[in-house]
C-alpha cells in the first residue's frame, strides 16, 4: 500500500511531529510505502492564484507531485493542531491547491448547476490526528467539534474516501510524558488497524 502522510505544525519539537514520526515508522514497519510531507519544513506555498484554478491549468512542479501522490495513495493521514477550530493556514492552502477538481473530485454533468460531486480519490481510509489544548467535553459542548465536520464531510466524504477516523489528543500543554507515550501507542494501534502488515486481516 501507498500511504500519504501530511504534517502541518511549525515547531519541530511539537507533539504533532512525534505523532507523524510514529505514524510513518509504523506504516513503514508494516511494509507499506510512505509519501511524507512536513509542509512547514518544505516551505509549502499555500497561496492559490487565479491562473491555477481551472481544471486543466498547468501546475507548478511541486503541486503536480503532491497531486500525483494523493491520487496514488491507498490511505491518507493528516496531522495538525486545532487552531480556532480549523487547520493551520498552510494546510488549508494545501487543500486548496492539491485537493482539486479533476484530482480529488469532479462535478457530475447534468446536475443543473447544483454542484453534485463525485469523489475521485482511490484511498480506502483517511485518518486525522489532532492536538488540542481544550478539554474534549468543552470542545464538543461549546464549539461543536468543527474539525470533525470539516474533515469527514466537507473533504474526505466529498472526495470519495469510504472510511474516516479521527483522534484528538488533549490537553497537550498539561500532558505528562507517560500520557504522551500512551497516546503514541494509540497511534501505532490505529495504524495497525487501518494499514496492517500484508496478510493481516485487521484492516477496516
């Protein structure tokens, strides 16, 4: 299997980086190929300009490579912090430029202009790992957990990925070393569930 892992956090010492590194190691340990991108380290340009919007527009080499990888991916993992109930701006820009029509989705003909989408991604599962400094109960009660809606319904559901799973870790700022080790163990188990070793029957 080919698994795309996208990381969006500016601090190399963040728990987000530990999550991504753990996920990549577990995926590779299970015998799969990883397309890994640390968007901040790579200096990914999040700005989408008008000339890039048409479906048949010529794309920069870096964006073409991202599109090629996401099209080929059998699974997708996204790692980012919860900032104002949204992904960081650099990740929103990645979505704008890479999860594009003709690559991740298309609009069906004869939909009377309603914009009925048809998902094009081949990935069978998408996992999102988030960190937060808000208690989970408060996130649900006060904010309604907007990240769940964004990733599950607005992005991966629209793009045709049949299995979606998201895990939120918090409160990170007050977490202990032992808690973080337990959380990373959960990441390993999640990877084994969705992207197990070849011949293993755990996958959903």
